């Protein structure tokens, strides 16, 4: 292949550009990724490829022929390899090339493009995408370097900004609030009253914090027992809640009851058996499960849905405020990648040029090998060697000086490749 | 040497101001790079401060705690040392801004009004003066930090109760941790105050057996001793709530402040400085 131009591309859809039905058509489980990578690398224009598929996005990262029709070709490639994608879907795909593609992956990996800003799960998914592509041997030096840089950048963003900090979901905000009261949740027990979705999620997060014991109470004991079995918890009879309040420190209300499940008087009675230990109520039921007067009791805290929402929204806002700093880190990393790429673009040209001129010199010298004596041959060797070095000095100096500037380096290399008919950088002998 | 002492004395408020800035940055943004340098910066400042106090002691040939300015400087140093210890034990830097703000104020006024004069009453050159005052200063520092944590506790408690989640909510540790800090700071304070009181009683008998036991300062310090004693007993035996502990610790420190103002400005006492 002649000195064709290749570049880095990303084509894909995410939660911002495509609805669930389109994302479903493109979604791939990890088990299916290797086969898809095999098929994609078999395409003639594809030189390297990696696939990132999560519930919110599917993206193909590829080193691909850079022509005016690249995006058309990439979309055709998508249509050939993913069933049921129609031409009308094209507007929902994004195509990024070169620097923009690098910027995109680095932002995605750092959680800056996620549905929940800063969510860390995407880092693991990018790592999986890299691993699968490495196993399928569909990535080379360019994507390999890019994915490693993306993972490193995500780590820097996480440690140098507060983009991943603070709960941004209502259920998690309940845990965050509890952690503002109790030092270590592992020494405390919780009680979930009812089976509301957010309540169960909050209880699940509490379990994730290794709480001592999780109790579940429901109007129907059987339902409580089933839920307790599902969540590795202990069922508590609904009518015993008030009597056993002193056994728990966190109470989550998540029933559909019309009246208060607990009155202030119930809590007041239990406080005398608690040795001044704090009791923390989270009311996420609508209508409310707990009498608001509970909050006026000493050492008792009652927070409702509104408070949790406030915490989650404040944290989301704080994360957004971190975006400029996070993007500064990403931009720096993109510059680093581009500089490295500039060097990679130039290095093979330097080697190829030296090799080619060296071969010409050797060929010409060989013609004289039997026509001159050894001494003469030795002098000719030295002369041509010096001559070659002096001639090579000028283009080498130019290439080396443009190495750092990724704008000029590849261009100069391309000109030299054309003039000296050097082989394509991806297909060196 | 005096010029070196002068330079160090001028440098100290500047160093504490820089520390305060770093702790402030860390408070508002825990991801700020300031967080990495806090411990070393505090340690360096403490070493410089200790060097300045030691040089002053060597130059004048006495314990450098004989005037109100000198007392403030040693108190600032002591608070910084106790704070660094607490920070190291609890691995918590976000509360530093509240403590360092007062350390800066103390050192600023000390440096502004200090007079380099070796002439002090002979009694203030006694080793007993050093031990009595040192233990008192350590106890005040510990009570000060306990009271600061008490204030933070009350603020966080009220924010959670009223569901108004401001910067205190965001940057403070849990109520249980603050509770622990109030107690852990008050305990060494109580021990050192007891030592100071015992030494004071013994020393008074040695210096002037006819002097009255009770004066304004002594009465207020007994009150402080009882208040912080109540904090310790209340936490362990009475199982006081965190809010009670916080209020009591704050009250104890208010009594210390009032006793300073009253004794130094309004009443005649053998504890009067300067």
C-alpha cells in the first residue's frame, strides 16, 4: 500500500444522542465483543479497532483511512456489522477524528460524558474494552497508548478534582447523611419499613457499607421475610417496630401507608432505652411515614425526601463546578498524546529514509566491488558513507526539529515519503 | 541574636497566615494541591516558632512567658502543636482552618505588641513558674481545640436537624467523630490543668504562705476544672449527649476567656501578667 493517510476515529452513540431502542441494537455483551472485533479488523480500511459497549453508549475506536468520505465509510461499516441500523439513524451517531477522538475517549473514561457526571464505573468498562481488544489482537500501538492514557487521565481527574465525590442519587444521599451522624456504619443497625424502590436501594447501599444488621418490616410479614431473604436481612414484625426501635440506629420509611407509621411518642419512649445514642430517620415515603415532630426530639434526626434531593442536587452542582478543571486535565493529556503521535509519525520515516538511501549506496558500491582493489573500495566506502550522512543530515534535522510539533512533523514526513517513495508507516517491512 | 529574634518574630505571623491560607484552600476544596503540603508546612512553622521562643529564652536568660505578649506567643505555639497532634491522630485536615485562624490572631497580636525586655520580677524566673505556666498553657490549648470542635459540632448538628446543608455539612466529619474530638482534646487539658493547679498550690505555699488561696484567676480556673471534669465524667459515666458535651466544652473555654479579660484588666491578682 502506498503512503495512505490514517487517523484515529471514533464513531458511536450514547445516552445523549440515541434513545434506548437504538442503543439496544448496538449494545454488545462482553462475550460477543471478541467476535465483533474480529469482523471489524477484517475490514480493509480498519488498521486498529476497539469496542466500548455499556448500557449508555456503544463506540467503535479505530485507526482508519482518512479520506473525505471517512465518516460515510465508517457509518457503512457500522451498518454492515450491526444489524437493524437504518440510514435514517445516521444523525444519531457522532464521528470524531484525530484530536477530537482522543479528547472524547479521555472525557468518557473520566466520567465527564456520563449520565451521572463523574460516575466511576465507566473506568472499569474502558479497561474491559482495552483488555478484550488486546486479547483479540485488534489494537496496535496507537489505540493501546490511547486507552492507557485515558485510564491514567481518569485517575488524575478523580484524584485532583471532586468530580466523583458526594452522592448524586437520592438513595445514596440517605447513606451520605447517615455518615454525617455516625462515624462508622459497620457498628450500627438499620431498619427498612416498607418495600418502596428508593427505600430498598438505600438499604442496599447501607448493606454495602457493612452495617451490623439490616431489619425489614412490612405490613405483610411474608413480604418482609421474602425481602429479607433477598437482601440478606432479618424480618421484623410490623407491629413490633415501636417496641424494637432501640435496637436500630437508622430507620428508613418507604411504605405506601396513609398514616404515620411512627409517632413522636413512640420514638420518645424508645430514646429512654438508647443511652443517648443517636437515632436517624430517613422518610422517603409519600405520604410521609414518620411524624415530623420526631425531629424535635433530642438526639433524633429526621430527614425526608426533600432533604435527600437537596443533598443530591448540591453534590451534582459541585461536580459540575469541577468540570473546567477536569477538562483542563483532559486537554493536557490530549496534548501529550498528540505530541507522542507526532513522534510516532516521524520516527518510521527517519528509519525508512536512512534504510532506503543506505540500500542505494550499498547497491552502487556493489557494482564496483570487483572492479577496484580493497584499498580503493575501502576509500569509496568511507566517501559514500560520509556523503550519505551529509545528505541525510538536512532532512533528518528537519524531521527531528518538527518531532515536537505534531502539526508540521507528520506533514514533513509525508512529503519525504512521497518524494523517496517510502513504504507506508503501518506496513514497514 | 536580638536582631534574629526580631526577624523570626516578624516572620511568625506571616508563616501562620500562609498556613491559614493553605488550610482555607483545603477546607473549600479538598482536592486542592494545598492539602499535600499542610502537614510539612505546619511542622516547619512550629519548628520556627519553637526556635524563636527558645532563642528569646536563651537571650534573656528566663522562661519567655512572663508578659501577656509572650504568653500569647507560647499559647499560639502550644495550640499549633496540640492541633498537629490531633490532626495526625485523626487524619483530618478540614478542621485546621478554624484552629489556625485563632493561632494566627494570637501570634499577630503577640508579635505586634511584644517588647524585648529581659527585666521581669525574680519570681517569674523560678523553675516552678515554668512548670506551672507550661502545664496551664497546654491545658488551655487542649480546651481551646475541644471548644472549637464543640462549635463545629453544634453547627453540623443544627444543619442536619434543619436540613440546611452548607459548607460545614460538606466538609465536616460525622457528629460522632466530632464528639470524640471534643472528649479527646478535653481529657489531656483536664490532666494538665490538674497538674498546673497542684503546682500552683505548692508554689504559692513556698513563695508566700500568707498569700490568699483564692483570687479571681484561681476561682475561675477552679470553675474551668469543674466544667471540663464534668465533660469527662459526663461522657463516660453520665453518657451525656454530644450536644451537651459540645455546649459544656464551649462554656468552659468562655470561662477561660472571661477570666483572662477580667484578671488582666479589672482586678488585682497575683496572676496578672506584664
